C-alpha cells in the first residue's frame, strides 16, 4: 500500500507503517473513520489527520514519544478498540 506496510488484525486494516521516507510518509497511519478523529486525538494529542489521506490519523516518527504512543495504540488495537480499523474495501467508490 503506497510503498508502505499495511497491518491487518481481526479482518480489519488497522495501521499503515511508513518508514524511511519524507513527511508525510514517515510514521504511523491509524486507520479510522472521521467520526472518531476528535476522541482519538483527545486521547493521543500527537495524532493529527494525515495531510494527504485525511480520513486517517497520522503519528510522525519524528515525534519525541513516537515509540511509546505507537505502543499504546497497538495495545488499543489488540483490545479490539472499535474506533481503530476499517473494513477492507469500505468507502471506495468508483466513478463511471
């Protein structure tokens, strides 16, 4: 996916790992719906909407606490947090 690594868990796309590239492709994309942005940003203030894929949140690898925050997000995902993850193919519309 975009030259990055997609992470699926429980049949859902939960994270996209983007490394060794320039911003905004050097960090962790948290796959979620816009309806959950404000609450997730409230819990993890380092998250922000990705500047290109605005439907997902982004944690830059340059953040001082990147590893700690990424670990916390993974723990939420393993607990099957319904706010994180999207069904593959959902939201794709093709125009004729």
